């Protein structure tokens, strides 16, 4: 995720609105997959985090989710290298999460991330090498092998490369570094390797750039990368310069994506709308965005496969500060970005604190008799 005004503003120079008729009724679920990125409510010192998380997951399941958001594996955060050069992988929280998901029997979006918004997540000893260098690819395949092993028993809804990595590439370009050719090689070899693994061979392979990247100055480079993808992955938050755009902008943004990719289906792996008044939003605007989402998901039911709403519960300030640092790297988080992150939740930060957006979400699912 990001709140990067100059990138967002630039996309308007490259986007052209396509008008569409809005007269259509509620459509049945068909093969669409509804997802929420499950965050727990506020956890106090006396509570067990995983118990609270599982209760939140149960709420999402009762609401009607098919998929519980992305299962994210970040390369440099997970890989450990000993002084002797031996490689191992440590991610106790993700392993615990996998255990819970296996019990629930839910398919998952498996995101393998060597890049995360403003940062690359390549191990330090490989830094400086081209991203398609044989040493990088060999180690990355070893990381993929470990992910494949620990996720055995989970049905993959998609295998996804990267997390909003176009933002990192855009800032690298400003510094005079062009990584597109090397990234193309890395994506191609990742896809080929993923497809060679029996349990993942039939899962859609995607990359996950932002909407601004897909429709802005880097649209052609990302379209070239997407020739390796089975489906177009998107991270989507309708943001302007230190503000949020009106919910009605959704129809125009979808038209822009469909114009660039007329023959592809879409998965929205991150998708949300904040409610903070400080960025010109409100609880009502967030509710309207949910309403607009289902209206156009019905219209384009044959084009949009997955939508993952961010998040189930609002996250606490301490978590926001950590996310801002991880996401932006050396770029200071603005107040607007903090307000964006802190008000994305469909619910408030405590159990029972339902926002109008969550009420609208349940209403829209009920109208379509949505069930797994």
C-alpha cells in the first residue's frame, strides 16, 4: 500500500474514461471469490492473540468469505543465513497461521514477495546483483521450495509475485536505475518454476502491482510483465493527493483497467476505502464504496474473479507506525498516509464496533445469497 501523490496524480495523464450503462441487477455468485484480509480486534495483555485472531477469522467466515486474504511470505524477513553460509527459514507466526487455515479448510492466496511497495526484500548478500542473476534465482527457488513445503494441505487460490513492487521500481527509476528487464527475467523464471510444482501447477499465477502503476507511466512495462500472468493482479485504493477520491470513481477506474487488458480477468488482492474525515472521507463514503463495489462486480462478474477487502478490523496506532516504516522505507509517513491506514477497516478496532461499511457488506452478500 502507499499514499504517493505524485504517482497517483500522474496516472490521470494516462487514463481515459469509458462510459458504461449502469442498469443491471444483482448477479448470483457464480465462480467469484469474496475475500477479507483478516485482522484481529484490539488484543489486551490478558488475551491470547491467536485465540482472538481465530475468532476474527470465524466472523469473516460467517460473513461469507471464500478466501482469507493473502498469505504473505517476504523473502529477506524469512530467510536466515548462518556465518557458515547455511540457509534456513524462520517465520513462526506464519506457520501458526497456516495451521489455523488448514483447520478451516479455506483456499489461500499465496504471495511470494521479494519486493514490498517501497523496498526490495532480497537477502543482503545478494544485494547489488541483477534480479535475474543465476545466484538470485537459485536462492529464490529455494525459498519457493520452503513455501511449497509448509503450505502443503492448503488449496492455492492464486500464486502471486511481489507486493506493489511497481512503486519500488518507480522510485528506483527516479534514481536512474532501470530494473525492468531484470524483473521480467525474474518473473518469467518464477512462473516457470511455480508451474513445475505439482500442487501449484493449476493455480493462477499473477503479479501484484498497484492500480496507479497499471494505468500510469509504467503501464506498458507492467503490461509486458503481465504476459507471464494467468490473471491480472491489482492493489487498489482510490487515492488522490492527500485525500480519497469519491466512491463513484470506481466505474472509471475499472474501465481504464479493462481498456488496457481487454481479454484478461482480474484479481484484486488488496482493495479498500478509508473512512477518515482528515482525508476527505467519512463512514458514509466508505459504505457507498462497498455498495458501488458490488454494483460493478455484478456488471463485470465475468471479468473480476477475486476481491480482497482490506481489513476486517482497524489496526492499532503502534501497528500502523510499523507498517508505515515497512512500507515506505526511507520515505516519512505523512499524516494522510497514517489516517489512510488507520481507517481502512470494515469494523472499528474493538469487537462489536461495526462500521456502516461492514453492515453494507453483509447486506450486499445477503442480496446475492452468497455462500461458500
